[in-house]
């Protein structure tokens, strides 16, 4: 049975962390509705295990981990649907332009690399914190970051250059 | 931030821009509504729309298979029948069996893979699992359509849509995919990279596999035999005191297997919290009851089937 103070704490957590988490879901899925739905689902799971979640050092880190896994699962599902329904993979991502290219570049990475890149380059976590969250050695994180950046840069570079050309 | 790895400005700038766009997305529900949904979905009602839609999909599959469009224009290429290697262990559900090495982790309704893992029944292994995507082999066997599959956890329209979309993908897959005969069973196969999706229309079952040993394990699929260990099923139930108002019970629910009868006649019990209980049990018919002070409580029975989640009738205690 949850207490009223749990509800207050959860509501405050929801209000505080929503923006940060939904933006990550958007970066990983490239679709607004999917990002909102998955973020809500992650919060729902956090609430279902609220006592356990609040016992952790960072409830947001726990929820973020759940959210990232939901997004990665979504990649798999959508990739499967796209491949077998004849839809071009690019069409799965609704948003166009540079958002789309970054999202597609992230999707082309192995899931742990994509998470490492998001945590470090997107959210500004240190290598040590990223390693702690991914439960891998720091050296592994550095290697993932290096490889991940190379792949992402290669895919978003044309857009960046186009950007500069427009100015 | 102390960091000995030089940041890549191009990547960081691109991410900052997309994160900024994403940050503008507002929630479509309030926190309070989300909390209420958690209560509702803890013991979800069967979604009639999902049942209807799932039934329609099944009818479509059966029709297409029978009528021909999904039937391969080429003769089936029966695959070599492979029995499981010596020492492997067979598990059954949905009239099927699948064999895995003894060292594998076998998880009915499991949550997190542990090394090489066989999931039977609906699993939710995306939930914060340390070994998710770690390179082991994961094979899952579940039934479709299964209303609980979609509504057990999130119970959102998107879940239902996703479940149906997957099933639709199964159907579409037969255009690009293959029709196989595996140990006498007709299987529709879709392959994405190293991931495999098998639909067994006759049993309304779905197998998924990823990882190096997935196909080898899936090739042991066969019609159930007595040598296989039946996977357990899960029963969900409610218990309440019916007085002036309906009061959820907290305490214990006792149960005994009545078919096949448990000759030891030992009753077991499981906790009931705020009127809700659940138990994962070997297949059979069970009788459940509870006690609440001097109130007279009904007993209810429910049939547990391998790999399925069922809902038992409510236990009602009549108060003063």
C-alpha cells in the first residue's frame, strides 16, 4: 500500500524529470508520439516499483535505464516491421532533417554504444559515471564513445555541411 | 566535469539540438493519471477491442493460408528433422516443446536473461536488465493472440497496437520470409539479421530468437511429448470482503491442486495484498480460498495452463 507522501514524491519526480527523459526518448526514437508513450511507460514502471526505485541513489537513473531499454526494444520492433512490410527504414522515423539523421545514426550503433554516446555526449555524464551506469569498465566506455562518434559523425556530416552552406 | 576523453563538438551539438526539440514534448497524461493507470493495470481487464482485433488477425492468417496467398508458390522445402542433442532438456507449452542445453536459464514469464535464456510465456526482459543485449542467446516462446500479453504491463493503446503490429509483421513476413517444416510443424519464418521470428499458426504460438545458438535451439521445436517438462502458468485473482461496502482483503490465499489431484493434499498459500494475489504454478486445476475473521469465504477453481496467464474468479467473503 503506498502512502500519500509516495504520491507527492512521485508527482514531483514526474514533473522534474519528464523533460529530460522525454528528450532522450525522442533522440533515440525520432518520433514524438513514441517518445511520449515510452517515457510515460517508463514512469509507470517506476511508480509500480516506487519503494524500490526510491531506495536507489538516483531514481532518475533507474527510470532512464528502463526508458533506454524500451527505446531499444522499439528499434527492434520497428526494424522488424519495416523490413518485412517493405517500408523503407527511413520512413519509420517521422521527423525529417537533421534530427532524423542523428536518430538514424544512433540506431545504426549497437545499443550499448548508443547509450554510452547519449549519456556522455548528450547528457554530459563523465566517463566514470557513464561506465557506472552501463556497468562496464571505463576503458570499454571510451572505446564505445570513440567508435560511436566515428559512425555518427560520418552520417550527420552532410547535414552539418549543408547547414553551413545555407548560412 | 573532469574527463580525459575529448568531447566531439559535432556530435554534442547535434545531440543538444535534438534533445532541445524533445524537451518541448509535453506529457499526454498527468502523474496522477499515470498512478491510477498503474492500479488499473495491476490486474487488467481483458481488452475486448484487442481480443476482437487479435481474432480478426488470426482469421486473416488462417484465411490467407488456406486460400493460398500466403502459401509458398514453391513446394515446401522440408528441413532435415533434428532431434535435440543428447543431454538437452525439453520444455513444453502450447502443445509444443523446445529443448535447450542443461546449462541454460529457463524462465517462465521471466524478466531478465541470465546468460543463455529460454523465456516461456510473456516476458518483459527490457526492464533494466544488466545482460540485455550482452551477446548471449535468448529464445522466447509465447502464445498469440494473448490479451494479457499486451495489457499485462503497460495496458496502453500503443501496447495493443504494437502487439498487433508485430502480428501483422508476422503476416507480412511470409511475403519475404519462408515457410518451413520443422519436425513436422509448419512454421512461418522471418529473419532480421541474426534475429529469427517463427510463427506456428496451428498452435498460435510465436518463437523469437537472437544470439549465436538461437537457430539451433529453435530447430528442436516439435509437437509436445511426454518427455518434456510442462512449463508453469500464472494465475491472477482477487479476494474481497463483501459487507456494506466491498473491502479488499490482505492476508493469505490457500490453494490445492485438484486435477490432477495432489495426493499429498498439502495446501499451499500465497500472499494477498489489497485484494490481489498471483501464483505461478504447474499446470492443473486448482482450488483457491481465503479466510477473513468470521466471514464465510467462497472457494474458486481455475485451470492453469503452461505458459499462459489466467484470471481466477474473485473470492468473496460474506461479512456481517
